[in-house]
């Protein structure tokens, strides 16, 4: 359902999900790759530019170790994706890649562990995936964190006025906004490079879409008490998607944003069962948390339907109390 004016109440406790400003040292294995492989990639030469289907596509998903990112990776594999770069700080991403490859009985997923804000790591992922699976044409940068607190508050014990730490704000901006934007830009660059290598210039409609980016926004993008940094970054992705769409269409790449409501992920579960039962569920028409699989299905719809642009609200009919 599409919602336009909403307010949220209580902020979530600080939760770090999927990405951090730390680079995990390399191992003796192939850099950043899952070592348990089944079969070989089945990507089409140059990638599959027929964006009306997930089948045969090569995609990059950050925050793929859990939550919506993991659900999306599983959904894309089930729909026949040819290659998936699963990117995350957590080593659990290796388990997700292994599960996908085992269920598919073929090599489809590669796990990349590292810091999504690191330029060299991002470029390595794209270069390695392109070599092994073909040109990536889908990017869903889902890694994000929350560091929630009021912008200004007074310490009850000392009476001191406390301002939200700038270092926390910068960290959230780096991970939630700047990093996703650059993972998306890298996707556009990969498509542009492939087109240039084939002597193609400005995209023409008869070619069909050449790529798609879906940013993960949030219902908090319209503002939420206690989430000055998180809400700012999710709102910022709206402007980035609109601008990048205007530029990237030159190469046939679409960009959009999905705004999930309260979804059954570790970040939401950290609110606590009592808060979810009394404060969240009564304000949703479905009276339950959204399933990550439902958001994954919506993202696949946004990727494959060229008529869908702008923003999609997947909020389970959320109506905040006034």
C-alpha cells in the first residue's frame, strides 16, 4: 500500500546489521570467495540483458547474510539467477552462499566478506564477479545499521544537555547512504563498460532494459523520533535514486527505492517482543510483521517490471498512532 504521511514513535535500540567499518583480513583461499562450489556458472556471455526476468541475471546484493538481503538472494536463486555476489561483513554470508549452491545443485552464489564502505573491496567484488559470472546487471545494496538516539536530550542524572554524536552520524551516513550509492554507481559503470566494449552508445528503447538498481529505503525516511541519522540516510536514498535514474538511463539502467515497513529481521526483533506486540502490530492492517520473503518478492517485481519507477511502499498498511 502506498502511504505518504506517517510518523513513527519509539526508536529502536542500537543495532548493527550487515556492515561495519572494518575490513576482514584475507585468508589463504581465493580472496573473498566461498570455497565450497557446485558445478559452474551458467551466465550468458556478457550477462543477460533481458530484464523482464530474473532467470540468467547476474546480481550484487549487500547485507546478504540475513534479513531482507538473505531472503532476496534465496528468491533470486529460485528464479534462476545465473550469478549472485553475496556481500556482507559477517562470515555467515558464506553459509548463505553454500545453502544456495547446494539447493540449486550448481554454482550460483559467491560470498564476499568485507567492508561495504571500502572502495577497493567494492571494486574487487565487481571485477571478480564479472570474470566468473558475466556482467552484473542488478544491484540491491541492502546493508545498513542503526545508531538511534534523540538529536538533543538532557541527562536526567547530571542535567547536562547531550547532542547526538557526530561520529555516529557520519558512520551511519557512510554505511547506509554513501556506500549503497557507490555500489549502485559501480553497477552502472559495469553496464556502461560492457556497452562501450560492444560499440554501443546511448541506450535505445528497442534494446530492452540493460540493468536495474533497487535501494532499500524505510518507512522511517519520512522522519522518526530518535532516528535522526537513520531517517536522514533513508530519505537521502530517494534523491540518489532519482538522480541516478536520470543519468543511468543513458545506459539503459533503471533505479528505484523500496520502503519496507516493520519486517521480521534481526533489526526489528531487537525492539523486543513486548514493544512489537503492543506498539507495532496494532498499527499495521495485517497485524503481523512483514516477511522478508514478501519484500524480496516485491524487489524482484521492481527489477523485472520496467513500468515501475520511483518508490514502492511495502508497509503492511501501517498507520502510526497519533
